[in-house]
């Protein structure tokens, strides 16, 4: 298999399967029927591995990568399933920080081509069974599985984990999960399994109550991570990581109760070396120092509020490159943008990518200084040309904006 054959196989996978990340809600296939058939077809690898399930609106990626890093420092072989990828498909499936083997991906896609016609999986269902099989073949000690979208009907919900966590519940994907925080919390709480402890990192009383009630119904121990006090920090920057660290510490406490050996030193080193141990990028990623250029994949109102709170701590003038996908409520995002910076609105290179021209009327009303570009790179290059000494650049608004930027610039920087 050469790189061309690998790329052809991955392109086939994207073309065959409805892909939410690319196509949006038309590709979202809620329910476990397909994934059950898929898992049966491949001999149920998910039942042959020990798993930890991480759900929530924001912070899933950071939390799962921090936990993976701590467990790796503790000497365990750790599988990690995250989505979406930023640059290459294999980022979704890692073992001890190393991307999934491309040979495996290629070979597995050939097997997928032979599926019986009555199984018609989505792209995410394909990648989920691929992750389970890879972790089983790699004989991982533990696999950390991030929920794709929602929880109750997400294809990852076929696992029976040692422990589950819900990082938080915010308004996002309302077209699929419900218009209110309570409706979304109900979907997220769907990962709670009978007799399996559930950790909650959300401080909102209505959300907490929904998770507690579901835990009672399932006879699952409820563990409130928000009561944990800690001064521990991570190499993953961003003040918002404090809340994620509490969830990680609650997960570690529970795993210790289940006889995993994790020392305080493992925790300290693990939290301090996440980027090195898991190769995680995307959250408050410092791309360059001159000019200071930061990327962050926060993409809903709550995530972007955290991002702009952090950005406001930098005194220098900012050049902010932003792009969104179709289901984002642009008016809510514009409300939280600092007024006196320079903005470069871009179209992410994905079917769901929203052309800034479609919301220019809102931009005009918001009285910010902006330009519009048809791709991320043009917006970024314009920002670098306008960025004077001592000023900074920020790139975000969507995973796809950050992915487009890194694909063009990370490999050449």
C-alpha cells in the first residue's frame, strides 16, 4: 500500500458513508441498530477491551487526552478515540499517542467494502468499529472513547465502560439534540449505564439534577467533579482547562478504586505532558511566537466565550480569523466578539462551511472591522500582512478552520 492507495481508501470511506462532520444533520444517523450489526459482523471487539466513556458538549477532547496522558505515565497502554480529526484521518484513533497505522486503516476499509447490503453505516459508525477493532488488535490495557454527538443515540454508546463522565452540557447542535439545556442534558445523560459510576463536571443545577436522576434510575453512583479543589495545571493552555482537570481527577479517583495503580507523580507528569504523550493539538495551540499566533477549536457560544475571555487577557491588538459551519447561530457569536479588533471571516473548506457573505448583514450591524475571504488561508495571509510588531493573531470558530489552517501551515512551518 502506498500513500496514494491509502488516500484513495479514505476518500472512498468519506464518499460512501453519510458524514455528519462534512454534510451536517442530513448524515446524522441516531440509534444503535447499525453499530450493533457492525460490531456483530466484526466479532464484537468492543466487548474484548476495557473502556472509559467521555461525553459532554465541550471539553471531551481535552479531558480524554489528559486522562490518556496520566494513564500512559502510569505505565498502561492506552487507546484513544477522538473526533473530528484536524489534518489526517488517523488522528481519530491513537495508541499511546501514535496515530492509527495507515496499513490497518487501508486493510480495514477493504473489509468494510464487503459488508452485507443490509448494514448501511454512517461514516462515524464505520470509524467507531474501526477504533474498537484496532484497540483490540493492539491489546490496549484501556481505551478512552469520546462520544461523537449527543450520547444516548451515539454509536459509541454500545460500550460497557468501567466509568463514564459528562464534562458539561451547553447549547450546541440544537437542531439534533433539543433546543433547551434540559433536552440536551437528557441526551448526554443517555451514556449512563446500570451500576457504572458517572462523573459530572457541570455546575448548572438543572443539568446536575437530570444527571443525578438518570444515575438513580440506573443505580449508578453519581460523582460530582465540581466539588474537587485542586491547584494542578496542564500543559494544555486555557483557563477553561481547570474545569476539565477536575473531571480528570474524579476519573482517576474512580479508576484507583477499581485497582488501577496511578501515583501522584503520574498525575503531575501526565497533566504536564499531554501534548508530548498524546500529540493533542487544537485547544489553545501556540502555532508561533512571532507574531504570537494561537489556534483554538472552541466552536459553540459557551466554548467561544471561554476563548474570548482568555484572549482578553492579552493586551496587544488582535487579528482574529474566524469561520463557522451552517448550524452555528452567528448572531449569538457576534454578541461576544470584542469590538476593537480586526476580523477576517472565512469559509471552512467543508460542505457545511458557511460562506461569510451569507451573514454579512449581521457583520455590518455589529460594527466591527472585518474582511471576508472564501478560504481560511487567504484570511490568515491577510492577517499576517496586517499584523504589526507586538500584535497577535487568533484562528478559530470551528474545528475545520483550525484543521484547514494547520494542514496548510503546520507541515511547512
